[in-house]
C-alpha cells in the first residue's frame, strides 16, 4: 500500500479534511439498537429470549455518511427526506447538535422516517426489523431536494449520493445531479444499490460491494480473472472514471481505465459491519475533497473501514484513529 499512499501524504490529506465540504444526497435513516443478554431459548418457539438492558439510537443511512465526515473533521451539506414524526425531528436535531446545516432536509407528511432496529446480544446481532416506505418520493418532495442540490453544489467540493433504495434517489434526480456535477467540474461519488445501477452513468466513482458488482455486471466473481471482467464491464457500462469494489475480508479493488489496484484488508478484528459502507464512501469523498487521487482515497477509506468494523454498532472514527491505523498499517507493510 506504500506504493499508493505514503505516511507523509496521509498526514497532509487528513490535515486538509476540515477544509473539505461534501454534499451528501440520499436516504436518511435512524438506526435503533436494542441491547441485551440471552440466557435461554423461548418455550414458545426455537428462538432466543433477549433480556433488554438498554436502547440507543444513532444516525444511519446517508445521515451516518454525514456523521462519518463530521467525525473525521470534514464539513457536510445534506439533503434527503424524513417524516413529520418524532424520529424525523430527532434525526434533524442530532445533525443540528453537530453544527451540520439541515435546511436541505425535506419533511414529508405522507411518509415515515426510515428506522432500522437491530437487537444485539453479547456483541452479536440477533435480528433486525425495518419500518419504512420505499416507493419513490413524490414529485413535490423531489423538486425540493433538487432545488437544494442546485444551490448547494456551488459550495461543495465533492458530491456524494448514498443510495439505500428508500425512495430519495430516483433516476431523474441521479441523472440531473450527475449532469450538474459535470457542468461545474465537481466529482460525483456513488454508494450504489444494484437495482439502480443504470442511474449512475457518468459519475466519477461508484463503490459497489462484491455481491452488487457481480449482480450488476452479470459476472460471477469467483477469482481475480472474474473480478477483473466484472470491473471492466461496470466501467464501460457506467462510463465512470473509477470503480471501487469493496470485498469484505479480501479488501478492496479499484478499477480505472489504465489500471487495477488491489488493496488488502487491514481489519484486525471484525465485530460489526453495520455502516462500514458509509464509512468507506464518506472517507473516500472527504479524501477526494482534500485533493487525493482515487488510489490515495481508496487506501485511506480502506484503513477507515478497518477501524470501524472493530466497533459494535453504526460506528465512526476520528482523524487521530485514522492516522494511527494508517501509521501502523504502512509500517507493517514496509517490513
């Protein structure tokens, strides 16, 4: 990894994070956690009985992307949609408390705020249930989101679309946003959903996971050769400058027109992958806003992901934690 990112360069990029501004567009979610212990199996059905000890809520979906950027010292502009309900108010207030502008968040009286509830016992997820409405947002709400994007684009260094397929990211919104970026010479980074891959044509970089890349390309990814084919197919299909396939324990693979770059995982322990994709795309976009190349941004995001999967819940990391992980990782790579 030293070939793509030196420790000196990493320090420079992290020092530039506070000056970076990322416009985050996507599906705002509240993550609800129920924590407890399991001591017995239910007599009613073969399922564990969780004795609840506490509950907590965290920012999820594109709101977690914003939170990751904030935790790394960067600045965000955010747009999306919440319901006119208690959870929507709580989400907006949580962002405001961090000093993040919320003028771009549309409140829709006809939809609930999306909530994902995870039951965690002994650091393991037992079950998850979702409360949501996934059909496309209505034209009025879509127009409000797009109006905000047009205004906020002028202030942003990088645009990030975080697509959780909850209705905010429509084909029209994605196409218009990418077209605006092209006219203003702004980079558009996409955290995709496989059913929307056709929406992202012309983006600067798209970051599918291994399964999404295989489904979107029609290639069964089983080895390096099939991985390379999938990368080529998607680069041509999307017309993007770069494609970053996240591969879990196998690290990441960055595809550009003239090269493939394979980045090994740096995670030491994996407790929870919840929100790891948000950390990847948030760190990637903030690194690009700080002037990183795609390779430098991908390596930096890989180190960030290695930190957060070692934490339980929808986690974030600080600039100090990121720099520490990079320092340890690069020293180890140099042995």
